């Protein structure tokens, strides 16, 4: 296993940082055991929710199974919904280009490295929720950590050492299989395991040392991110050697094939609904960390009168957070909602119907199955008119967007990018500002129509083709 901790892109890391990284790895081995010599056999299971792309889940089995010649692995972890959502986009693009997608969630196994990921994810989710309740914690801890703490190249040294614990999970996977990682740990794990065709799909628009995985091809979605990683700008107090051109590519936005294949017609239907005075279809999503409830509640309460006047139809995906739905109903009181809770097949039929027919009222979706929880938003995007979201991975999706306040400083430049490219509003950080924006969009339909035209133009330019390009890079195709 080649060392990636002492030197990162020809930039030496100080001895103190390296020692801390080694202590971190040793801590997890002491806590969860040393499985570096284990022989984890791999097997495959169907993922029913993703049957339309034929994706299979990689699991541990009794005996080892070989991947087919046209396999492509999407390496990921569940951290909120974002990395899963990007992973589905990669799997979708792989299938569209003729490959068989295989799903590898490194947090899902009974292995030391998996337990390490789950522990760190639990801490991240807890801190995210605290940041929404404590302004002081958010100002002094969470914002600086997400915008500057994770940016330092020294942070990558620690992650590189910890991710050595993940390599054993990939021991029985052939080294030349095309592999796209939608979080840096699966990318680092693949490099440590000796895989040779690894793409590290960087999710954010804010360059950070956290996302470095030397040996992989780093893909970014924007020019801003490209230059930041090319120079490793701001990753240390002194100038650094950046990422070589053969390991850094700007590819565009990571979007599913299914969202792009009929996008122009989806946009025509949006404009037709607006011009015919139909209720504006607003989609809201509750993230995997469940943060931002107060803002979310304020928006729903503000929109109920519009729903009653049939000026708005409201669609809310609660993900796998039924507790958030119960909390919302308790706060709002007597409001009628049409619910699709753990009725995924029925929900899919409903989405097909409203593609051409009217929809009025408040519709709530919730699923215990993580794939159903994530993909319900994808199903709703083509049949709704406006997505209300924090500026996370959904920044880059082809639907008009209204941005809530960011959660974590790394999301700030996602919002900046969305508004500059014209398919989204600027960030609305307060209840007052987001209510004002909702009022304006509902009363002035030209705002959304402008965004829709901009989305059509961006598609023509290949702006949303990032997932296809990642597949081509991983498979060596031009």
C-alpha cells in the first residue's frame, strides 16, 4: 500500500500532522479491531428501487463472485442524501452508455473501516443539526470547519491514513474495473487497494483538501472549482503544487440520464402550466441530516394560504424522516395532506398521472427504504416547477431552484454558482427573505420562465453532462 499521507501532490506534510494521522488510524483499530488481513468475499444483490438501470449492490458473501467485463462500480457512502443522489446519477449514466452499474457503499459492511465511516457520519449529522439550533456553535465551530478547516491540505493527510482501513473491503475486486467515487473516502480506498481506473467525483463548488485523492482523476463541475484545485488555492499558508492536468478534469454537472432525456419537453410542460394559470408546483426536500426544520416549517405555513387559493401545489419529500412530518403536522394543526408513505409503487403511478394532468393540494412522500427516499425527489423533479433546497448537491440539477440558507460554509459557493448560471435564485438565509422570495416568484411568473429558458440553453451547451463524462473517464472512452 503506497503512502499517501507524508506527501500529497508533491507537497510534504509536516511530521506533527503525520503523527496525528497515524494516531487516528490506530484509534479506530483499537476500537473496532484490525481486519487488514481479512478475506472479504464479494457477492451481488439486486436493488429493486433502481431496477430501471439494473444496479446491483456489492455485499459480502460466502464465496467470491467476479464482476462482468462491462461492470462499472460506483463507490459511495451514505452521508445525508447528497452522495447517494450523485451515485444514482453516475449509475444512470453508466447504464445509458452501455455499462452494468454496481453499487459499493463502504459504510454498509461489518468491517473496521465501515464502522469508522458510520462513527464519523453520526458526528457530522449531529453537528449539522446542532448548527441549526445554536447560532454560537454555527458561527464559532461549524461554519469555520466546513469552509476553512476542511480546506487545509493537512486535513487530507489524516483522511488518507484513515482510509487505509477501507482498502481490505476492495481486496477481491479486480484492479482494472472502472470505478467512480462520489465521496473522497471510497476514492482513497480504491487507490489504496490498487485500483487503476478511479474517478473521484468532487461534489461541492468550494475547493477543499478534504476532497483530494491522489492517484484518481478528480472531476469538478465548475470553472471556479477547477482553478481552485488546479492551484490548491488557499489549502496552505504558502503556495502549493497543484493537481496535474491528467488528474483534474472539469466535466459539468452530475445529473441522471432520466432527468436529461426528456428535459426540453418537461420544460415545455412547465411553461404551459404557468401560462395557463395552473397552480405553481413547488417541491421541498428534507435532507438526510434532517436539519433546517424551523425554516422548513415557516415556508410550509406561509404557502398554505396559496395552496387554499389553488395558486400553489406543494410537494414535500420527507425522505426517511417520518418524525419530521409528524412534527410539522403537530405544529401546523388541521391541514389536509395526501400522503404516500412507504407506498412507492403507488407513488410512481401518481407521478405518471400528474405529468399531463392537474394536481392541487399538499402531497407528502416518505419512505423507510433509503433508495426510495432519495429517488422520490428525482421522480418529482420533472413534474414540478420550482425546487426549494439548501445549496448542496441539488444546486446542479436541471430544475428552477430557490435556495434556502446553506448548512455548512462549503455550500455557499454552490448558491453563488446557481444564481450566476441563471437557473436558481440567490441564497435566502432568513425566514423573512425566503417568504419574500416565494411571494415574488408566485406573483411574477417571468422569473421562473426565465430560469426554464436558461436550463434549456445550458443543456444545449452540455452543462449537465458531467455524469456521462465521468463514466467516459473511468472507462477510458473519448
